[in-house]
């Protein structure tokens, strides 16, 4: 991590200390899980703090699963500082080649055998700093012509929106009743930036750029699932390993190989998102997990049963691909299942004929189950044919693997090489398919 000179940052205007190629970052407003701050470089690119292992894993992804992972776009430096008006500015700059060659590895495990890493994914391997710089330059140029509002965090921890005239709207958190803000996003954003502010040094955080897989959806309904029967990594210490084992034993991770890490569903009747977080997910039984997945496909008017089979097809295709990857382990990674809550067919659903069973099942539950964003402030309560050519980003749904900070394969760790495919992850996919099939069957009865 590169340390900036504090004297350089104090008492200066936000725009004056940056070279002209910097890009102001915005929060990714549809983050449903995770502790790392996710920021948007532009509408199609997110920025995530660099984890050494994940950085190299993205560069060694096998081509077989590229369609089920976000596109890797390179590395940037992100300046974090407080401005004169008391808000926090995050600005991305291109990372230079010599900096990437010296990525700090002192906190990483020495077992990571970088010299052995081979990259079958030529697209990720060939992502250059020049291409990353071109992307930032393009975003910077577009930003000069953009009237998009910026979200700012104050030292007090409150969030505000910068209006087009430069003034600040301090009522952003009151607007969590609106569909665009997820409480988990605000929680992670505030806590993460507050930690940086309490640091004695103002830092430049290295981040990786990834495809924003939710960008094509107007109102993204997102299911974040922690996959596999094991969450701890090969090199976690004994205390951390024990904590993860206890969490797995008390949740559906052990019984199903999958647990809910986060969720948001757009509800048409209220124009809000129903949100669930990881604490809610850990409390679910097998039966509760099934009911929550059913809830994920309910839009306030009807069940979106039409989306389930395309998702199952993707999951079956992914199983086939993972079975061909010996030594790969995706410990603690997540699977995102997404669809658009504002698709054309849903917009017209008010005049559609709604199945009596779906309407009956959910109309009585709405009052006690549907909790909108404004009521999710407490962390403890918040929250069939198979086709090998199936494309993950189909028209109606998308399925993606994310979060590879504890993932590994035979060419990364010489001391621990796992045999065969990741059976725990595959078991989780099979369990998920069974739960989804049960939802289809129940709707037909």
C-alpha cells in the first residue's frame, strides 16, 4: 500500500491536487454482501480493493468458466482523502507497470508459488496498464460531459448527494425507502471509509477493476450465495478456521453446501427493494432457505417462475465445467444469481392474469415478511435440456462466480494441491438446483 504525504493533502481543494486523468468513484449501490467497499468507475466497471491471491487468481482463470465470472480489467490506484467541505473523495488513477511488479506481498502466505502460476486465460493475462489507462481516460472525458450526481461521505459518517449546482443534499439516508439504495451498501461504505479516516496516513489503495455484472439491469434483483461445504482457506490460522467451521455447522453451508449471504428483490407494488443480509442468511434452516429463494422470485404481484428454468440450465452447465477442473477450490466464494425487476413483461404485470396460488401464498405474507429498506437498519435483523453453449449473461437472467480471495489451484500453492474438482461447491450447486425445482413443482400444484 502506497502512503501519500499528509502535508500534500491538508487544506487543499479536491480537484486541485489531482492530475487531469483522475476519475471520481461512486459507491456501487447494489452491493448486497461483503465487507470490501465496492465502487463504480463507470456504469459497466466496478473497483474493488486488491487482494493478492484474488488478483492472481483472476489472471489464471481457466477459459471454461470465463462466462461465469466478471471480466477482469486491470489495476488502479485509488486516492482517499477528506476535502475542505468535510466530505471524502475517492479518485482512481492508472497504476504503473513498476508498481504492479512490486505489489506488496508481505502479508500474504509464502506458500503462494507465483513462479508456477500459468495463465490459460489470455484475455486476463494480456490486460495491460495501457489499456487500463485508456479506460480511465475515456471515463474521465465522459465524466466532464456528465451531469451524474455524486455521492459523498462526511467525516461524521453521514452520506449526501452532490447536486448539479455543487450543493449537497444531506437527506440521502432518508431516501433508503427509494429502490436505489441498499442498507448494506451504506453500512459497508461508511465503515470502510471511516477506517481510512482514522488512519494516521492518507493512503493510496490498490484496486482491481472488474465488470459490473449488474449494470444491464434497471432494477437488479440479486441473490448472493456463499457456495461450498467449506469456507476457510488453506492458510487461515486455527482460530479463524474454527470460527468458520462453527458458522458452517450452524447454517445451511453444512447441510446444503450453500447459504444466503445477501439478497435484494425489487417489489413492484411498493417501488422498493426487499433486502436480506448475511446475518439473516446464517439463521436460516433448510426449510427457511427454500422459502427465502421463493421470496426472491416474487415481485409483489406474482411469482417469476419463468426465470427459474434458465437459471437451472446455467447451474447445470456450470457443474459440467467445474467437474473438468481438477485441483481448483473456490473456498468462501460466492455465486450471484440476477435478473431485472423492471423488465418489460413485469412492467405490464398489473394487467396480466396472476395465478391464484401465487397471489394467495404471498398476499397474506406481505405485511409480516416484506421489509423495505427503511426497516432494515439493524444489522442483526437486516437483512429440461442442457446446452453446453448456454451463455451466462442470457437475456433474462445472469449467474456469476465472484470473490476469489481464498480460492486456489495446483499452480498457485505448491505445498497444498487438492485432488479432483471442488465437490463441496458442486454439491452446493446440486442442492440449489433441487430447491429451485421444488419451487417450480410447488407452483404447479
